[in-house]
C-alpha cells in the first residue's frame, strides 16, 4: 500500500474527523466560557468582595527601575483562570454526561444457565445408572 493511500485512509477515518471537529468546537467553546467568566461571573463576585477586579490583583515583587517594568506576581489573573478552567471542565463534564445518556446501552449479555437443582442432579445420576444397566 502506498504512502498516499495509507494517509488517505487515515485522514478520512471517522475518529480523525471527529477529533478535528472537536478541536474546532472546543476552541470556540473556550472563548464562550472565558467571556462568561470574565463578563458574567467575575463582576458580581468582585462586587460581593467590595468592587474588586480580580484581573488587577497582583503583588509587586520588584519596583520598576528606569525603563524596566516592575516585576509583578499577578495572582488575580491566575485566580480568574482557575475559575475559567473549573467552569469549562464542569460544562464539558455535563456535555459528556448528556451524550452518554443519549447513547444506546449495549444489549445485556445472555445470562448463564442456572445450576441444576439437587433433584435434577439426582435424576441425571439415576438416568445414567439405568443406561448402564440396560447396556449390560
């Protein structure tokens, strides 16, 4: 099989196309979640905490010297990214959960035949003895 033919079979497999669609939708979904957190969740949370804008919260580690900017530890941005991640992870979890519910459950495996009862075992033994007796 030629290299191009092998590549063509790989590229048109359903899994590869599904993954590409997932990446594209995931990128767009990430922007939606980032906007939801930045524009909807964080303002009320900042208001509850006294009008704080989390993205501006930082600790100055070293002051600006001349044309060199100050060295800042921007923990507010990090906190906002944690909230972004948590909301996105929860939304993806809910989507996967919903998709799993939509999938058909696999058919149940056939149950193993029940073990024979004592009476059945005894009857089988009697049958086998009668067969032996009839043969003699």
